[in-house]
């Protein structure tokens, strides 16, 4: 069964279209990263999954239930970390967890969950005195109550320091291993790269790409960068490299030669250097960073034709 | 249905915010001043009838007007933000991330705030009872208890009204505007509106007093504060007919003339639709129907 199925969902606010004819499928058991810059429509999409807002058109099904008609049934089996939420400032951390336990009609131990999200020792403080990161941990804890089949996390790393963001990713992995499907949004690719089975990139309310991290990289066809350390730089050798098929640029900085090339050309670059009598001390390859790829997808507003071609190739 | 969890959280929050205790303290103070005024002789006591001692019914009569004003205000202040406040602070998202329906939220809030107002009113009445026991007034327990319970019902009616507006309004400011408008309507305008309506009908139609008088009274009892007052009068006098006829308004001689005219028009008996149970039903309407109407708007709106 699919965990999330969105068919032709559109959400308009007056003249503004937040989400436009969106199709999205998240399979049971996968970790799905929902990417896009701020304002792309990620939160609106998540709000439609939770029945916080109602689509202008289209169908949204979560865990086999209609988001519009059977929202409570969905939220009984889903753990949710919403975006831009507030905490009950007068209630303590433990009282928040107790409320979640009571609401989901389960018998989880609030303290155990608070410890898991890194709030041990803070249980009895008023949540109003919590920092932004602690509130985020608290809401994540509330989402984990009742071993949900699906976790919906909207920008879960908001307000977390790098350490906290890593802990959050660890929890996502643990929950996935337990069998939960995880759907989470982020505007920072680095946060999803390590844990996601698949990612979808949303731009201006539409999905512009959807694939595994590797698949996306191939789809864009970006090249690698090769850093070669040599004993001494020889002009003939550089010329030989420049003329190789698949090499796009060569740059020299001291004894380091930086070559931009296709993955397949890497060995030929090293071979050409050695053939010309240049001894290679060391080399490393650097794949195109996903961040660049993400930028390629999301910042092409001024260059739409180019973006379309690239995605299609 | 998980409204019980919502209600419990709401009460817990009210206790921690000192809302409950603050409200109970203010109402207690208000209710304790009455006996002091009576004992201090500032209020002229009604003469004992048939040689009976003066009872706490005097106190009830004194407090009736005061409470019809302050209990609605207290209930509005307590409840107008019940749902919009959560919307404004973002906790509504946290709340609705859990498996609560929006109906659970409205019902839970109405019950939670209702429980707080009920507790505060009952605490204040206990304080008042203790104070009254220290006075020479004879404690008319049944009437006093009935008065306390009807006051609770009045409080619940305005909590229901406020929760309903809070569910329907997008912001706390709008919820406050709506509830305050209703309060002003009920306390200052309703009575003139009712008499104006009747005058208009009397001047422009062939309708006689036999029709207009019961209609006037019916319009009046739709106002929860008037419904409350006439039920208390009915309780004290044991005479629903007198209670309804007294709604005709006016004081002194004019009041007596009005009552006489209304009694004649009613033909000496209370019609079914002006009976105590129907008046009580009006209060129940405000407690139940307004929150449900608010829920209906809330259910259809985006967060």
C-alpha cells in the first residue's frame, strides 16, 4: 500500500497558487525527502495531508484514508511535527508528552521519549522557557508517541544546531528501521541526502524532479572534479589533458591540477599525465555536490528553457 | 472522541495560569460584599411577611442584577480566546497534529472552560454561603442552591457563546469583537429592541395584546440574561406567571400597571412556550447550539 498519494492537488489562495496540480506518491517503508526553497509550497502540501487546509482541486490519500474525510484516522497512525507551531507555554515538557499519550490513547512512557529526543533533565520546565531547538525536540517527541506508521515532519531541523540535526536524522533512520514511513520536508538538501531513499524537489508549487539521490545526480548529468597533485607541472602534459574527450576545463594552482571532466574520463586524465612524463603524487575526485544540483533545480526561474532541457536529458 | 483529553489539558492550563483562582477570587469578593451591605444596613430589607424572619432571598434579589452583569463578562474574558488564542500562538497546529477532530477541539474547549467557570462560581457561592451564615438572615438553602446552579448555567451560556465565536473567528480580536457585541446587545440593547419591535407591530398591524404580549415576552426570554433573571424570580416566588409578567419592565407604579396589563393579556396563565422548562431550554440553546454553529464555520475553514 502507498503511504501518501496525492493526485492533481491544487491549492489557491485568491490569485496565488501555492500548489499546482501536484502528483506525489510515497511508498510504505521509504524515507522521502520533500525539498524546495521557502515558499515553494511544501508546507501547504503537508497542510493538505493533515487536513489543515483543503485542496482547491485534487485528491489526497494518506495511509489509505481520505485526508479530507478521515483525517482523525490518519492522525491516529501518523506522527506529525508541524511547521511554525507553538507550545503550551505554561505546561511542562512532560505534560506535553502526557497530553500526546492521552490523545493517542496509548501507554508510552513520556520520560523515555523525552530522553530519546534529548530533553532528559528538562521534563519539569515550562515549555515556554524552552529554546527554539528544544521546542522542536519536544514536538518531535510528541510525534513519536504511539509508534506511528508514518512520520510527517515539516522542516524538522528548524532551530536545531548541527548536532541536534544529526540526532534528528538518527531518529528518522531508527524509526524507518522500525518500519515507519518517513516523509519530511527541508529547504536544505544536506539534511535529507544522508537519510532519504527518494527525494522530490518542489518549485513554485510543482514537482520538478523526483528520484533517488543517485538518480537525480545522473539525471542532471553533472561532472566530477578531479584534483591531481603532481611533482612538477608540464605544459605539454596539460595540453594533452585538455584535448582529451570529456574534459571541460583544466586549471593549475601550484602543483595541483584541477580537471573538470565526465566520470568516465578520470582514468584517461591520469594516464595522459603519466604518458607525458608527469609523475602523479596523489589524486582525489569530488562529485558534484548535491547542493549545486539542488540550486540548479530551484534557482532557474530566470532561465526556464535551460532548466527544462537539463531535467529532460 | 478525544474531547476529554482536550478538556483536561485546558483545565490543567487554566489552573497553572491562575485563571481559575483569579476568577474564583473576584467572584467571591463580589458575592461576599452583598451580605456585608445588608448587615451594614446599606440596603433596606424587605419587611418580613406573615411574621417570618428575613431570609437570604433578599440577598439573592440583591445579587441577581449584579451577577447578570458580571458573570457574562467573566465568562467572556475566560473563553473568547479559547480557540483563537491557540490559532494565534500556533498551538492549534500541535493540537490538531494529534488525533483530535475539530469537533473534539470545540467540545473539549467548551467543556474545559465550562468546568473552570462552574468551579469558580461554586467556590464563590460557598464563600457567600459562609458569609451569609454569619449574618442574622435565615438561610433559605433551597433557593440559594437553585440560585447558584442557575448562575452556573448563565456562566455556561456565555462560555458556550464565547467558544462558538472563538471557533468561528480567525483572530482573537474578531472573537472579542463578536462576544463583546453580543454582551452589549443582551445587556443594553435587547430590551429596547424587544419593546421597539412590539411597538412597531402594534402601530402597523391589527395584532392585539393577546398576541403581542406573549410575543414580547418570548423575544425577551431569548436573551440569556433575561432568561436567567426570570428563572431566578420564578424560583424565589414559586410563581412562574408572576416571573414572566414581571418581564414587562418598569418600576414602581408603572411597573405594577405594566404587570397588570400583561397578566390580563396572558389570561392568567403561562402559555407553554413561556413556561420555565422552555426558558431553561433557551439557556441550553446558547450553551449547545452556538458552539456547534461556531464549529461548523471552524470545520469549513483553513487553519
